[in-house]
């Protein structure tokens, strides 16, 4: 039996640090599990309440006055609990209505909607009408640990319809499994709304602006991008070449060469980027790294022109546009399709009125 050591000076520092980190890990893990369990219980409760309210209104032809009465009684029964307001009860109805297909009900317990905070679900309910899109944002929130403000920002910028949309030749240049995850790592367009640039800006203006806001740049690029260098120097046959931005992607396990063009796409740009990829593969890439990938960011492009330019190229390249503000057309279209709480309530009341008429008939 080992002798118990009470003198702190006799405690091995390295062993103590290992022990402390082990305990810290278990505490943090238990906190995450507890937080997740709370989210699951709360979201499941809200889904069930939405189900009960919906079914009782249909069964007894109760209108919105029922929800007014229910909200008051629940708040009296649970004083101090802000979760039973009229607005939140309508959200619970919308929550049940959104995820009430046979598929959603069957997979409800495995769905990401249960593990994210209720506040995240409320934002999705207010701003998204399509179930698949809603589930996608819920999954991304869970996977990337988005805050509520980050979720709102991604929805505002319509990330769902931009993710994986860059023109590319990944299926022809990468293995099938690698091509799939690579495609999802790129988007089109990229929105650098944190920049203020003139319409006639040049590549150097764009590059300086991006580096000056590198944290926001990495957030827009997505999880996994790590900046290696700006104007990365390559020497080939005694000549000097400079890559605009060089990244390493921790998930794809490869270097990513980003070339910036403050003008419309030109097929000749692909040749330049292809050259850089070959040079990085030969001079920089480690034997354990996957093939280097190129991303050409341009002010505008014609899709067929970009597709034809990539045809026959044996290096993986994506071509996407960038915008320095949220595009007005996108913003207007998106704002027009976002329902307010009042609109959600009005729509639910309309549905209730139709149900009452059906029951009378």
C-alpha cells in the first residue's frame, strides 16, 4: 500500500496537470450532457403541448380565445415562467405543425431540433417555412455550435441556398467520398458584408479588407478553414509567384489556394490557379495531405463559361462569386417571405376558423 502524501510539494506537477485536465474534461462533458438533456426535455415538452393544443382545437372547434385562456391559466399555475405566453403557445403549435410529417414524427427523438435551444427553434420557426430547410439549419446549429445571433445571420444570408453551390470539377478530380464533403465546404456566392469597397475596387483592396477582418472572413468561409498566409511566396525555375491567400482545411486535410479577381470570371484564370495548385502540391504539400484545392473568387461569372473552363482540368477547383454586401434582390426576396409573429398567429387562426367550418359541416 502506497504511503499517503500530504505535503503539496511532494505532488508530481506533471501527474497533477494530467489529473486536473482529466477532471476538467469530465466536468465539461457532464455540463454538455446536462444542457443537452434540458434542451431535449424542453423541446419535447413544447412539441407535445403544440400537439395537444392542435388536437383539442380541432376536436372541440376551439378558437384562439382558448389559447388566450390557456396562456393566462398556465402563467398563474407556473408564476415567473415566461415560456407560457400566448406568443410562445402559438410557437409551440407552429413547432408541432412544422415537424408533424410521418418522417419527422418517426425520427423525432433523433432529430437535431430536440438538442438545440428552444430560442434557436423559435428563430427557425419564425423565418423558415420549409421543413427540410428548417431541419438543415437545426443540424448546422447543433454541429457548429452556432449562437442565436449566428443562426439569425446565416438565415439572413440564405446560407442554405448558398452552401455547396460553387461551380467545380470535384467529381472528376477527387474520390467520390472526398468530392462530396469538399463540395459542401464551398458556397456561392460568398458574402463579405463586413467590407466597404468601391464598385471599381481592385484585388489588393479586396485582399487587404479580408485580412483586416480575418475573423469574419473565416466565419464566412466556414468551419475548418485556417489561414496560412497572405501573398504566399512560391519560387519556380527562379521566378517568383505569390498566392493571394493560402489556407489549410482541418477537416479536408489539405491546402486551399484562394485567388481573388475583382472583375468578371475569365477562363484564363483557371490556368493560373491550376499552375499554383501544381506548385503547392510539389513544393508545400506533405505526403499525408490530400490534394490541394483551388477556389477562385470573382466579382461575377457566367456558369456555363466557368463549367467549360474547368472541363479537362485535372486539379480540383471551385469557382464562386463574392459580394461585399447582402445582395438587395436576395434581401428583398427573403424579407418578403419571412413571416412575423403576428402573421404566424393570423395564419394559425385562419386554419382554426377553417377547421371550425369543416366540423360544422
